[in-house]
C-alpha cells in the first residue's frame, strides 16, 4: 500500500535551516507528483513546494520562494525539503503528499517550530 513517512522536523532559531525527508513506498515514485504542504495552528493546510515528473519541474509558494528547495531521489524513493532562513511564520506541521492514480496520499507529518 501507499506509504509516506516524514522526518527531520524540530525546533530551530529564526534564520536557521532544516532538511525534511519523506520516505515513500507502494507506488511508482519516478512518475508521481509529490508536494510538501504545511498546516499552522488555526490555519488551513497549504501547499509550499511541488515536484512534478518527468523532468522534476518545481513550484513554490510565494512565501517560501528563495528559501525552500524541494528535491527528489528516484533511486531511493525519497523527497526532501531544504528549508533555509527559517522564520517564525514557517512554524507548522509539514506533510508530504503523493498523487497516485488520482488520489492524494498523506504522511503523518513532522513538526517544525521556529522560535528563539
């Protein structure tokens, strides 16, 4: 079955960096669009970065452009989100999502807290 497992979250000071990972299984990774989303307390879940096969084209929310980078390793079925220059407003639970045969699958999320 389709599984996604996020890791790499934690507490970081403003201006710091984190690298999130999403381990996937149960689908053809190399041909599947993957998106990172986040949900802050009291707010709706929002898309922050996406990676679309076959060329790995990427898109970013305006709020993270220039600071976040999504990448994928097709050999390891892994997706990463490198987050630099983190701000307190980046605090949220981060989820990866895979669009498999028209359905969206989610991981359990990983908490990112940006605070001094």
